[in-house]
């Protein structure tokens, strides 16, 4: 047997063993709600968790789906949908505990919550919401982070490679990084500020996307024969859903229905609106025409940039952050990308990687304790050291994401090829990988179900004149 | 018998069809096609990348005619499909060997 087959069998056996572990004894839950729980906080956090889930499906799914060729639309939707399910399971089984379990050497969490043991209806520590709510909310972040990366290798990744890569990345990159920044790890201890995931979600996915785009290589059609987006209407709908869901992403990161959540809501919306204006304005000046794709892209970039800063800066600062991200990302897309020639197909690095980096740095500039005493003062308020801390956080995220992605891709490639064949790429992934087509404009007579079982049953076919045929 | 194939601007199809019917054309077939000649394509811009699209949407009309109707049909098309700008299209006249009406089996000019 060759190496690939052996490794595939081992992975199958490993997966089976994990599923068998579901036969662990179930611990009895506490009966009544303890006094620490706030109804308002819990209601808002449940809502926020649902909002963030919607950001992946259908938000990101449509945002990405509209940008690819029609023959790859379903495969792109499948990436988001499949990950919604896959990472949800990974999170319950071991993702949550690796991120938020008891700290081990400031690098990763322990196995305290393996299989969601000990994650019950009572709050954890001084929280005002059930532990389950916190864990579910955080899980939605893990899902969308992995889903964001799929934009880098859309239209050419092999499905099995995508599944393996995603599982390994969630476990070896996302979970540790979430622990470093939010779970009690070293970046949290250092005082790096990341309100809702500028580093954990956007830098990590963006930089990983860049590495993946380079390692997997360009699409064959890129750039000379690249096709324009097949349905920008989807992308605009997706952007709207992302914006709407982002209120859960950012304002929910206040972990309660509080004044801080209100601040995060306001900064989030203002940054998105500012950027959604600024990007088309830049296009207007640069190319002569403002585009709706530009407006959608700008708004999303604004949302990315405000993510680490939402609960630490003032609303006017959010405007500055929104304008700034447009310049950074517009430069990334229009200068860096063509100059270096990487095929980051859906601009994950250009929007999330660069936007998240700017946002994390901007947090170090604009943060002020006057809006959030639990935050810090930034450069503009006379404290340069926070900016340094932010830069350390940025560097650490870049390093973990880049190194982790490179290693994982090489590992996956030992088991399966990363890319589809040339013919599959030209025909389109929907048909070749999934046996489906997104748009079927067939007329009667152009297709039919071939089923031996149907033929042998007492089924009576309808003839061309519309009457049932006489018996056989 | 002759067959006329005319490539025209899509938005003028209705006018051309009416003009052909006025000179006695009983039926025609229309296909949506893409093509180019001296009319340049257009450029679309998405996230800063320019996509040059050379193939423009056009409409192809196919009509089968008796010899004596050909000139009138060409006039009708010329009057209604012409704008004077690049991209007005072309008319091709081809010899037609046989025509059969499927419903009745008629052949030749009576099948037109």
C-alpha cells in the first residue's frame, strides 16, 4: 500500500475513534438558574450567537458565491455551509476546550471542556450568561474564521483537501490563537486589545489565505482569462447580511446587553458606513466610476477594521478607522495584488488580512479608557506603549497563521492533492466535485431521471399528448 | 429560394420584425448570439481589475424566402436596423436547396 492510502486509513480510524468518544457518560445538569444570570445579557448573547452564525450562512456564502464564475457557485456555497456544520462539531468535541480551557503555559487551553463536559447552564466564573451561551457564541467565530479562508482557493481546491485543511487549521491555528488573545494566553496577559477578533479572526484568516493562495497556486485562467463575478447581486445581499450580523459579532463581544455593547454597535455601524462611502469615492476619483461592488467591499473592510477596536474607541474615531482601511485595502487590492501576482481569488488577504492589521494598529492609536475603563489609552491619548503591544499581537498572529498554514498544507498534500485537475477546473467544480449545477435553464425534453427502479415499478409514464399511456 | 441571415442590434429586433412582416415575410427564426466586427467591446471593472469583453450581444435573424422577395426583405432590414454607428451588423444571403413543412410534408416554395 502506498503512503497516501495508509494515511487515509489512519485518518478514517482516528475520526471513528473521536465519534466513539461520544459514548462518554453524560453529566447531570444543575436544576434551577443560579442568581448570577442576567436575562437581558443572556437574551442578547443568544441573539448575537445567531447573528454571527448567519454571517457565515448565508452572509459569507452569498458574498463569496456571487464573485465566482457560475460554474463554481455551488462549490463556493458548499465551503461555507459545510464548514458551518464541520467546525460546529469540532468546536463541541475539542475546539472550545483548546481555546478556553484552563491555561497551559500561556499557549493553549486544557481538556477541561472536552466534548462540552462542564459546559452547562450555569455561568462560568463571574459571567452573567450561561456557560453554554458563551461557548456557542465563541463557536460561531471559529466557524466564520475558517470559512473566510476559502476565498483564497476558490475555484480550484479539491474538496477532500479543503476538509482536511479546515479541520487541522481550526485546531492548530484558530484554537491556539483564540486562547492567546481571549482564553487567558500570553497575548491577553501582555494586554493586547482585540475586542471582537481583529487578530483572531481577520489577520489569521487573511494571512493564511495569502499563504494558501501562493502554495496552491493561481487558477489556470488567472489573470489573462479570468471571468468577472457571475452575480454581484448575491455579493451585495451577502454584504448586507454580514453588516447586519456584525452587530452580533462586535456588540455581542461586550458579552452583555450593556452600554459597552451600545458603544460597539455604534462604532461598528459608523465604521462600516464611512468605509462604504469612502471606497466608491476613491473609485470615482481613480477610475471615474463608483461601483456597487466597491461599496460592498468598502463596507466589509470597514467592519473588519473596527472589529478589534469596537469597544475601545469613540464613534468619531470609528470614522477615521473606516476611512483609513479603505486606503490600506484599496492599495492592497489595486497595487500589491497585481504587482506580486498572487491569486488571492476573493481578496481575503486584501480585505481581512490588511484590514485586520490596520484595525489592530488603529486600536493602539485611538483606544481610550474614557469609553471603556477595562481597555487602555492609545497613542492619541499619550500612551505609545499600547501601540507596541498591538504590534506584537499583529506579528504573533501573522507568524502563527503563516507558519501554521504552510505546515498544514504540506501535511494535507501528503494525503491528497490540493488542486483539482486541469479539466475539472475548466469544467467547473459544481459539476465535477458535486455533480450539481447552480443554474439549469433546460426545457422539457432536455433531461430526465434514469432510474431502473422507477422503470420496474408500477409507474405509468405520461405520453407526449398528456394522457397516461395504456398498460405495458 | 434564398435564406437571409442578418446579425443586428438586439434592441432593434422588434422594428426589423415588423418591417419584414410588412413586406410579406410570414415567419422567421431568432437566435441570441455574440460577436464583434469594427465595434469595439467594453470593459468592466471589478475591485480594480479590468475585464475586457470583446464579444457583444447581437441577434441573428434567419428567414427563408422566394427569390423575388429577397430585395424587399433586404431593404426592410436596412431601413430598420441601421443606426449609422459601428455595430449595426451584416446581412448574409445564402442559396437554399430545399424547404419542407414538417406538419404537412409540403416541399419547395409552397413550404415557405
